[in-house]
C-alpha cells in the first residue's frame, strides 16, 4: 500500500505556518492580473498599492555627523564665552567698592550704626571678609561690635539676584561692647530684613561681650563662647544660642557657661534660660522675668544647686570665712542698664557640710572652753538671705548650727572691705553652766533651747576681723565661788 505523502496530524506551530503561507499566496494572486496585449502576447500586471500618508515620497537624505558636531562645538564655545563674560561681570559687581558700600549702608540702616567693611572677596567657591566694624552713637546700650575673619559659601542664586544668600555666615571672632544709657532713653535698634544679604543663621566661634563701667570691673562679661543667631520668624524675632565660655557679673566669681537661649523682640533682649556651673561643680540657672532694655530694670530668677557659698560671697570677701554647698529656689537678680549695669542679687539659701573660720570670737570661745575644734567649727547646717550689689554684701537671718555643739544667728554686713553686724552666739548649757542657775560667765544668758547665749558686735576689716566677745567677758566676770564655812570655823569667829 502506498504511503500517504501528507501527514494526517500537525503540530500547532505547523498549522499556523501553513495558514500564514496560504494568506501570502492568496494576497499575491489577488494583486496580479493576466492581461492579453493587441499583438496577442500576455503579461502579468501587478496592482499598485496605495502609499500611506505617513510615508514620505522620498527618503530624507541623512545629514552628515560632522556638520552636527561642528554646530555643537560652536554652541559650546558661545555658551562658555557668554557664561564667562557674565561671571566676570557679576564678580566685578560683587567685589566693587560701590557694592561693599551698599551692604554697609544696609547694615547700618537696620542696626542704627556706622558700618565699615574691610576686604570683601566674593567668588563662587568661598566668600571672605577680613573684618566688619560697627559703632553706635553715644546714648544707647550698644557701643561697638567688631567681627573678624568672616566666611560663607553663597548660593548660586546670589549671582543672578545681586544679593548675598547662603545657609550660614561664619565669623571666627566677635567682640561686642555695651555701656549704660546716657541722657534720654532711646529705643534699641531692632532686627530688620536686609536688602543685600540673607543667611539661614550666623555663627561665631569666639564671642566676647563686655559691659563697660566707670569702675575697674566690668558690670557684665562673657568670653570665649560660641554664639549662633537665627531669625525664628518673619516678624523680626531673633534667637540667640550660647554655649561654652565664661560668665562674670561685676566682681563675682567667674562661672562656666553650659548653654543659654535668648530672644530679641519688641525692642529688648529676653533671656529664656542660661545654665552655668562653678569650678567646683555647683550649678546656677538664670531665667528672664523682665527683658534687658534701655528704659527699665531687668530681672531674672536664679536657681542654685550645690553651689559653693564662698564663690557666691566672693573668695576675696566673706567667702574666705563662710564655706558651704548651698541650694536655692527663690533667688532674684536685677540689672539696671541705666546705672552702669549694677547687678543686685537676693537669694534665700540653705546648705550643709558648712564651716566658719577667721572670726575672732571663735578663738576666744575655744580658749575659755578649752576645746580647739571651736576655733574652726565644721559640719554644720547653714541658712540665710544673701543680698549683694557692687559695693555691699549682707547676710540676713543667718543661722549656723552644729547640733549640741554651737549655734550662731544674726546679720553680717561687708561694705568697702569693712565689717559690721550683730551676731548671737549659743553654747551648749552643759559646757557653759557652772551650776544649775549660774553660767560660768555672766555675759552668757540662762539656758534657752539648750544653749546659753551672748551677743556679739562685729567690726574690723576682712583682713583683720574684730568683735567685742572678749570685752564682754572682761566687763562681766563671774565672782569666784566662796566655799561653805564649817561649824568649827563659825564658832571660832
């Protein structure tokens, strides 16, 4: 039997291929037509297909790549030339004397001061200024401000807007001088938007501030601090952040600055908080109640934590005689900008592990009691109210006690190195009473609250303190006790 030339089964791929082939053959047949000429010859005529509208009648002639490259080179050269001319023109504008004077005038108008800018150098990489000097006329609190070694990196938009803009303006050093108000009160200059410059914040690595006074000691001094100034909002509120450095009020002890925050608005400086620390670890926190301005007294809350009393009193003043670690939650500091920035403080304090020394009556007490530790009592608790200004130091409601050892109360005043005040000294009745009803010295009172008491009047100087303890003992000696007579002696007489 003969083999069938056509396979009876096909795969899917083969079927699809046969269908496509049939369609192509059918399409080719429909496009062809057999035509008989007049001479009897036959030809096959092919039907013309319609050209699609999107197809061009002629194929575009390709443009030479060399011509495109030439155009690109010419455009690049023109761009570089135009850009170079623009950059040179802008840099010449920014580095010109007129632009520098315009900036100085803008700063002076906003701050109310005369301004001088030295050596301004502007370029796209880094802009530098050797120094900026600002001076205010006599009468207000600001006196002068000198900024040194300023640097910034300008935004690219600065060169198209003729305005110095950037994320930060940095100054290596800044020194500001303040002074008391002279004459009628004036409104302190406020912060206004500048016309020629704008930065996100201003930073100084070494900021110094000094309030000048007629005395040798400045009323307020800040040194070696880092200062950051930001414009917090559009209504002219400037925020000041201080960290590190040292703070001193008048002739007080110098405090280490941990951090501080303040704001400038409504014509005054508002202190939010200023945290400081003494050399021995005690902490002092200042918070503003009334802002620093030119028309009144500024007040601040003062909080102390384990603060050395000797530094609060002055190590060259009464601090050499009273020592303790004190706490306070009800302190107040006031500053009058119109009177040479005299700072006045009033602090109610309590402390422990305190000691007193240097008072003359302590040596006399140790002598009559024959107990050496009375010459320098240690380990007591102390409390009182401290009031201090530039010329006078007072401790009121003083109470110093070592239980079952001694008690001291009263007031101590130090003015211009001279001491005065009244103290009341208590000695345990077990040490002072000669009999149940008679003390060993008549200058001491009868027992009260477990102590025999005597009054003291302080005098002398800090270098040579004095009091009337021994005078009182000598003025009221106790008569020697007469022994009782025996019966035989009475009969003989």
